[in-house]
């Protein structure tokens, strides 16, 4: 598996093609874990952990890698929510005005609740109900997840 993509190649990818990714709805006994994003897209928003699928990596392998990298925990996959299309009107690359994801949503249970934020998140919090302002992409996952109990 290859993780690092040179900046010039990444710019070409973001500018021209959708990115295959996985997003994780992390359930705990107390609620759902959301992270305060520090980078685009959705900078400053409470969002679910997620990231791109690497070449030759299965989606399930990506779920486990991303949980370990972004949250610092191992997870059990509970439910696949299917594919979602997310088009953002911003990107982290100067001069690129949008970012397009074909995201695969998963409900997961962490094996521990000792979360360790990575450099993409300022903080993680467990929410018992949706925050007042929740990004529409997160709302779409929550509405699809049958096992969450959020209204």
C-alpha cells in the first residue's frame, strides 16, 4: 500500500477525480464521537473521522487504519451504511475550488474510549444528541444509520 502522494500528484487528483474514502460513525455507550476539524474541507466543524482509501487497501482495512491513526483506537465494524457522494466547495489546495469524495460510511464501536486526536482534529467529544449546527454530510450518515438512536 502506498500512503504518501507527492504534492503535485495530489493536486492533480483533487483537481480532476473523486477520492474514494471511508467515514466512521464511532458509537460509544454515551453517544457518538465527533472531531473538531482543523483542516479543509469542513474546517472548524464537528465532523466524523475519515480518510481516503489507499491503493490495494480494502475499505475495511481503511476503516481500521483510519481509526488507529485519527482516534488512536481499534474498532469493531458494526454496520456498512453504503456509499455517499460529498462535493465540497473548498479544498486544502490553493487554486482548487472544490473537493469530491465517494465516501463509504461505517458504524464502528471503539475497543476503548481513550481517544487521541491527530493533527486533523483539535478535539474529540462524545455527543448524546446532534450538536446545534451539524454538517449536512454528517447528518446524512446519522439518518442512514439504524443503530444510533439519534433523532
